[in-house]
C-alpha cells in the first residue's frame, strides 16, 4: 500500500457541500478529463442522495489513474463522505484481501475473532460475509467512498470478494472507484470488470491527453503558453500526464526552457527524445549512495519501511537520513504515515530496471531471509522467496511451507501457488517432499484446480515416504477425484489406501466416506453396503467419519428400496453425529433435508437446511456453499412459491458462479426449468432443462439426485414434444424398479404423471407398473401421508376412481400437487358429461390453486377445460398485480421492504426470514424496480411518509 495513499476509513468533518465536485471545466491539476470529472461527480452526488455506484478505471501506467482516485477522495471529503482508500501491490499478492483489509482497517482477527482456523478449514466465505456486514454497518450511517488502486496486482481473494461485495452493497450510498493498469497480465482484474459491468458499473479508459490539455499543463507548470517547438518536444510524452510533467520539471530544473514573447521555448532541440530517459535521468543525478539505497528499497516494493531498508543494508536508520532526504528532494520518494513510497510506478520500475535480474533475485532472497530471521510475517517473506529461493534452500522452503499453511484458509489459490513452488524447489530425496505434496494437492483441490491436483498427487505417489504419507496423499487424490465427479477412480484409490495397512482412525473415516459413495447398483456400492453394516455393528471401533459415512450410504440404499422410515432414521443419525463437529467431505444435514423434502416434512427440512448452512459456514467448505440455497429453491417450489423458488435458485447459481463451484448447478437449473414451465415460458424452460442435463453431479449426491437429473427435463420434454417424447426419456423408470422407486420417493407428483403419460401413449402395462409401485410404497410406509396421496392420485387416474382423486386433492402437501389432483378429478367428472357441476367445481378449485401459485400455463389449461364445459373464467392476468407501485410487490417483497426500511442489513434480513443474502438482494432489487427507486435511503423515505404504504399483509 502506498504511503502517499494512507489506508483505512476516515470520517471527515461535517459541512460538506452537496454540490461539491471537480468544478466542471478543465483546471490546473486536472486538465483534459472533463468527461471523467462529470461521471465521477455524478456518482458522488447520487451517493449523497442515497444511491451507490461503481466506476471502473483503466489505462496505461502514467495516464492519470491514481490522480483520478485522489481527486475523487478530495471531492468526496468536501461532500462529507466517509473515506476508505486501499491499493494492491506486487508483493502483497500473497496476502489475502490485503487491499480491502487496509482500506477498511480490518484484519482476519477483527473479522473472525482470535481463534485460529482449524486445519483444512476454508474461511473465505466467513471473511467475505464478515467484511460485508462491517461495510453495511458503515454505509448505513452515510455515504462512503471506497477507492482501490492497482488492482492488476490484487490477490485472488480480493477479486473474489469484490465480485460479491459490490453487487451485495449496491443499495447503499457506497461508491466504489477501482483502477487497474492495462498490459500487466491482469486477467483476474479484467474478469472482475467484465462481471461488474452488466450490473451497472461504468468503465472508463483513460487515454492520451489531447493537444489542448497538453498545452494547458505546460502553461500551468511553466507559467507561459508553449511554443510550437516545445509542443513538438512534449509529444514525446505520448499524452501521459506523468511523463509530461516529468519532462517539464526536468526542463525547468536544468534551465533548458526560457520564455520569449510570452511563450515557453526549449533552449535546445538536442534534448532527449525518449521520455523514459527523463525518469532515469532523475536517478542518475543522485549520489551513488542514494541510488544504492533506492535499489535496495525497490526490492521491498513500491512502499516500504525505513527500518527494513536499514536492516537490508546493515546500518542504523539514522545513517540513511541524508540519502532519503536527497531522494525526496529529487521527487523520487514521498513520505507518508509510517511508510515511504516511490512517487510513481514508473519511477519504481525504473529503479528496479537498473539492476540485473540475478541481482534482483539475490536481493529478494536477502529480504525474505531478513523477514524470517526477525520473526516478521512469513507470508510477506514468502512473497520475496517465491521466485528467488534456490533448490534445497531449507530455510526458504520452510518459510514457503508455513506461508502456504497460513493463507490456505483464506486464499487456497495463493496457498496452491506457494506450495507448488516449494514442491518444485524440493529435491526428490528430501524427506519433506511428501508433506509439501500433501499441502499442494489439498490447496489445489480447495481452489477448484481438480485436474492439477490429481496430476500432482499421481506424480508424487511413487516417491511418497513414509507409508503413512503415501496413504494420506492417496486419500487426497481420492478426494480430488470425487470432487471432480470421477467416482469409480476415487473409490479405486480409496480401496488401495486401505490395502496399505494400519491407518489412523481419522484417516480411515475419511477414506470410508469415499468408499461409501460409489454409484448405486454397482459392485462397489454393494461392497459399501456390507462395509457400512459392519461399521454400524461395531460402532466403538470406528471413527465418527466412518459412522457418518455408513449411515449415509445405508440411507441412500434404503431410499432406493423404498424404505422411507429406515432412510430417514439413517440420515437423521448421520446429522446428529456431526452436530458439534462438521466433517470435511459430507454434510449430512443437506442429505437429511433432502429426505425430509421428499417426504414433504417441510418444517423439519427447513431446520435441517438452517443447520447445514451454519455448518458449511463454520467449516468453510466452499464447494458446498451454494447448496443450501439451491435446496431451499426446491423447498419453495414444493410450497408453491414460484417467485421465491426462482429467486433462491438464481441466488444459489450466482454464489456458485462467484466461487467457481459448479458441481451442484443442476439443483438450481432444474428448479428454474420447472418454474419457467409452470409459468408458460417454454423457451426458458427448455434452456434450463438442457443446462440441467448437461451438468455433472459429483459422487456425493443427495438421495433425490434422480429428481435433479431427470424430472425437470422430462416435464419439459412432454410440454414440447408430447407424451411420447417424455415416455421415451423416462423409459428406465418404467422398466427398472430401483429407478422407479427413487423417483417416486423423491417427487410426490411423479406417480400420477407417470400413469398419465403411459395412458396417453397407450401403454397400460406402464401405467399399472407406476401405479402399483406407488401403492406398494404407500402400503409399506404407512406413516408417510405424501406417499399415500401420490398413490391415491395414480390409482384414481388408472381406475377412474373419483374417491381416490378426492383424497389426493385433500391430502397432498404442496398446493400445486393439490391443484393437479383436483384437475384430474374435474376431468374425470367431465368425461362423458358424467357430472358437469362436479367437474366445474373441481376445475375451479384447480384453477384457483394454480393461479395462487403463479402456474399460468396450468391455469390456462384448466380454463380451456372449463370453456369446453361452457364456462368462461376471467384470465388470471387481468386480476394480477400491477407491474409497478406498492400493490405490485409480492408478499416476500413486502417483508423484505419492511425490514430494509427499518434499517436492517441484508444478513440481518436473511437471518430473520431464513433466506440467503443473495435472495434478499434479488428481492430488494425487485422492490426498487417496481417502486422506481435505487436505494435503501429512498425506500426509507417512502415508508416514513405521512401516509406510508401497508407493507404487511
């Protein structure tokens, strides 16, 4: 972080003018940037009124980006903004969240508390959530400007956090101004910019100054308008303000310019033509001692502490004062609170370029060892050692090892980089090689680089010693394979591990979890069943990890065999075991929630999802971070809350996208396919169904994985291609009892739908098979009303039994399911005009229920049936909510609006309503759109009016 740009949040005194700004026209210190000035002033004024904004700045080095950020800070301060300023730097790339932490005055300890993360814990989610909560608290107090410079050097966690924080905080009076230098290989910063632009961020590219601005700057600096000769000379600066000012200062300092007839003219035309020489000229004009000091300081980064330079030189700080003063006087260094900084990137780069690469490398080694010896930050030391350490350098490698372990919880990408580098520098006979391979593979897996993790693990298995290290490394390989969805390979590696002899209980438990996740019906899965039963027969001899895995696999098998009580008991017991100690691989509460949803025990499912969310956050398993939200989408779908279901699904997919954890995207796309289908948007439904079928589920599947994989696409296939296409797609369900039971256990509407489809294609055998299976499940599981309702609806369809359909219409848990049974009952009464009045009555019931859930396509079908009976019902669309205004808000939107209007933050609203933060953000954006506002401030004003709207129903 630059000493000239002090980090941390500051609060200026009151009295800032609302109309503050850059002052419009080009002026001294800010020439040729009128457009940028207007954009930034507009954002600040909007934030002063309650609306946030984002400005993305980019351009070449020396083009004026940092100056733009400084102008923004000065203007915002005059307007009464709170201020937060941070910057990334090259050496800081190994420090997770360094620019954000410095900008907002936070540390890992202040955000997470003093407790150190446990081994294997991933705290990325917790850090971002805690940082968001702090920012919300501050932004709720008034407008806040956050500037982050040099993001081309930002660490991966900073970029990930910004991708999440900026959209999450969009409803607050918070202005972000981000800058990056182009051409520095900053693909991460470019991806961040591309991700933020669709959300309304403004991107500006600072280009070369126009001739008029160049002339104005010359006049400002020299006190006279430039002559044509001087303008030609100034063209060598290529329109870059920094280089232009350097040139003018050099001319003035060397008395190489004079004023004649009111115009500034160069004394000689033999001045250097390459403007970079001006920067180097400043350096060569310094004394040898000062140049030496600057070269050493440059190794420490653009900003540095005087004590560090003194230690590098082996001298007391007092002896450096003359050289430091000379560098400041020459405009090479600037002094800030606690730090000294090179005045500009180009100056810093110019100093580093005066040293040969081998010299720079040697100085980085010295700096790294100095920091290690004094007991300073191992992570900062690692930044020096990463590219300078030599093969076999024990001290340097130990430092890289420790740094990788320290940053792994907060930034697995950085940890992987450090660990792989340490491994590369380790000789094959080195006893620490196995340890380094372990941490490198684990870091790569946590970072989502699964293929690289697998390759590295395989490459090091043959050399891993002692045997215990081989077993641990093979487990890490199996875990990476499992996360990549390569289940058979994962099971094979786990079985090899067991063959290596005695294993620690903890490791054996983790291996058991892999072994118990083989595909249903395979030989591996049958062996898993026998092994699981053996584990539970002697529970005292096995670890909790093994017990959990055994319960989960037996629950899965029970579900496939249609034994609901046994399946629920096993999933409940697995969840109970880990209630106080989450386990790395499995999250039993997620699977338990799935079983409860399948059986339509929705309050219990809600509780299980809440606990799963807490445990995933506590353990920090990023791969699972989106899963509770995606499962909650299905819960809302069952409840008939289509809009909420879609919001949760979109929020879960957004979280998965932010974290790069796409293994469970199918959960969200399936819900979105069904929601779109029920609303009548067949094009979107087909798109989501296609995406759902293309997603690959990993081996750790909930019991209702069949539902996610096939149910939505089958429904869409029937809507698009008719019953024949759906029948072909679901052929395995009609012929394979295991597949059939899995679908019937997971989906309450499946039995009737399978029966209806088979009857439509003239396959009476298929219809009887589906109905009899549903009836068998209901008979064998008497304590589960949802299975009885499903069987009753299928039976009523197959046997034209009105009483059975009536029971189903009354007993189904979900409103859409009740509507479906009522529609079937109405159709039965309408057939052959058997009972027209009863038909109309039950079809009206179905119509009302469909409309109540927003199932427009289904409602349209029922209206068509009623028209054939001579009855016309008003189209629900004529009575639906208006498109804007308070009356347009859904019940959920009203609740969110009321809580936001009371000043609650997104996390507080999410906790109170038990929805995700992302879902709160989605609903709040809908509220703003419908009310034609853009901030919480405006929402609070509307609610506080003398005639406030009624937000609660």
